[in-house]
C-alpha cells in the first residue's frame, strides 16, 4: 500500500483522467454510480486520503471551524463539546479543538493566529472571554466568532444562560426555603462579567425580600474546587451563613467537603445550591441542589447559530438558553 497515494494513481488504475477522478471524489460533476463506486474502492485499496487543505484552497472555501476551551477545573466543557461535535457531524463540518487558559491574552492570541493559519471559517470560544483586540483580529481576517456558555460585554455574538436570572432565581429559591443569611461564593463579582451579572441578580432578589446584601457574605474565587474549600473555612470561622450559592459545581463540591471537614452539616446547618448542574451534583454525597444549565443544547444551538452568522457577519447576535432548578439533598425539603 502506498503511504502517499495521489489522485493520479487512482486515475491510472481506473483508466480515467485525473480531472474525472477529482470530480468523483469531491462529489461534483456527472458520472455513473458504478464508476464512482469503482473509483472510491480503488482509493480505499491504495490508501488515498483527501488533502482537505488543498481542496479548500482550490475552491476558496472551507468547512472547518475552531473551538477554544478553557483548561479550568469545571466539568461543563464536556457536554458543550458533545453538543458541538454532534451538530457538526450532522452538518458535515470539521472541527479543530485547542485549549486556552483564562486571562492569558498572549496565549489566546497565539491560538487565534494558529486557527487563522489553518483557514478555519470561524471560532467558538467556550466560556472564554476573548478581548476586543482578539475580536478585531478575527473581524479583520473575516472569521466569524461566537462565545458559548458565557455572556460577554465585548462586541461579539454569544449563546448562554441568563446569568442575572441565575443569580436572582438561585437566591429567590433559598429565600423561599426560609434561609436568611445567604452567601455567594467562588467567583469574582467585580472583574468577571459573568460573576457581576450573577451578583446583581443575587442583590436584586435580596432587595425585593427586604434583606440586606451584606458585602461580607460574598467570597471571591475563580470557579475552582479550591475556591469552595477556602470559602467553607471563611463562612465557618469569619462570617456565618445559613445557605450558600456556589459559583460552579466544583466550587460547591469544595464547599460541601470543606464544611464536612470542619464539622458543619449540610443541609442541617448550612444549605447549598450549586450553579451548573453537571454530573458532579449526582455524584456528591449528599447530592447537590443545582441551577442546571443545558450545556449540550448550548453546544448544539451554537453550531446552528454559528452557521447563520454567515449572512450577517458584522451583526451581534445573542441567544439565551433556559435553565432549571433541580432540588436534591443539600437544601431544606418541603
């Protein structure tokens, strides 16, 4: 078997012109099904693989898009990617996936430049906030961009849950359960756009219930398990609460384990509701009540919306995916 088989090799064996074989392999032109079947069989037999880059260059088009996702500890990337890959397969699109770090402008710029060199027609950013300068680079290269799983303040389309409503409804849920001192832990509510939106929802729910939003009840973090561990220590030793909203399932698991290590019983002494609702909520003991986001649907819808951007390249589009609150065992039972 030839390792670098070419169209010319197939043409020679089939007794056809190179142009005819090329049209058959690319699904263009007129030819009998019998001839097409014979050509494809020869291609398989000699180990021919289509050079997608050369083909895309020849027809000045591409069906490949890029995905950039964060290397953070959160688990929601898996269902997002599952939804993206499933829809990409349905639409016969190819995907290049790269990992980027949060708040790493230089590294993210390098990834974007690599993607441009690979001639992708667009980029999906999974819960990564591209800066305006990166968005400008993509606009200059005429490449579509869409942020998935996170709202953004920059001039770029995005698809996500409503983070203000997440903060608001999580807080309202706890208030309705009778909790009075409600903490918010695991995210930066001043510099992180998502954190700020959830914080504003949290404050609004407390205001409507005539409850004071004490600044000491908010403990910052970076959506990680460690943020939850440190928040548990803080709430136990420095600022008492009777319930906490965890910024992610990882934060909430850290809170749960941290409280356990400190002898604080959940939910008997402290209630807990998590944001995200991934499999961690079912795997923890006790199982965690959660604001559950539909990440797989986000991924599926992202590809559909992404393709629609082709006809409105410079228009900013936003899509909001519904979420639900699932009651498990870390909050008071009715």
